[in-house]
């Protein structure tokens, strides 16, 4: 069994799902697949990480203060909570990002644990060299997390059936998937993941 693998679920928060302040179209449709991935990784005793936007009320990330996005995922609000149907295990490691009011954080690698340990440091300390990534949104935080993971020298696999994109421009998501794969990311689905985890 491959013990150097971990699952990263990116930003499956209420504000990014239908009914939220910045909803990804059909963002909640991926939750059943994510829950199956969660069960698979837990069965194998592999760690689970969940990133989240955790913004202050005033940040240059928001349109009102010079950014491009409406207010969303303000820390401590219901919109910033993980979607209630997402079955995160009790010992999932939460990675918070977007806390600096002067910076845009899209990648989970710009985040840190509750204790302030950077995500990359946690992975290194745990001996993780393979990261499997799903969540929201394909063309922003998923893409940037995958690309930065590759830059850190990790083997990164995109879970294609567990991502959804914003598509502010047509085909943004498909272009993002192409960019990730050209940069070295692998692609997997529930039908192929078991084989990858056992190699």
C-alpha cells in the first residue's frame, strides 16, 4: 500500500455552492464523488487535507476593495463553512488561505494549518510525495493548487470527476485542465484511482 499519498479537497464551502455568494455552477454535484474518495483514502489510512478560503471582511480580493470577486467566505460566517454534505473525517487537516487582506491566495500552498504551519511544510513532515486533488474551482483554486504542487516536486493527480469550474470566460475549465496536464499532472477518476493508489 502506498503510504506517501494524500487527498486534498479544495474549497468545498457553502459560498462556492449553489445558494452561496459566489456559486460555482453545479458546484455541489461533485460532493458524492468526493465522499467516495474520502472513504477510499480513509480505508487505506491515508491523510486528508481540506483547504478553505478564510477571508477577513475587508480584503483587496473583494470587488469593493479593488478585487474582482464579490464578498465570499468571510471567516466565521456560514458561507465559509464546508458544505454540510461533505463528509470530512474528524482528523482532516484544515488548510486556511486568503487571510492576508493585501494578497490574493488561490493555491492551497499559500495556506497554513490552524497552528500556522505552511501546507508545503506539513506535507514534507508527513512524507507526502503524491497528492490527489478535487474540489472547487477547476479554473482557479484547483488549478493553482495543482500547479504549485508540481512546482514543489510532488506527483499531483487531478480527480476529474470531482471538480467543477467557474468559467468566467468560455472554456476556462477545459483550458485549466490542459494547463495542469501539460505541466505534468496526471488525471484519474473513481474508476481508476484504486490502481494508482496501489502502485
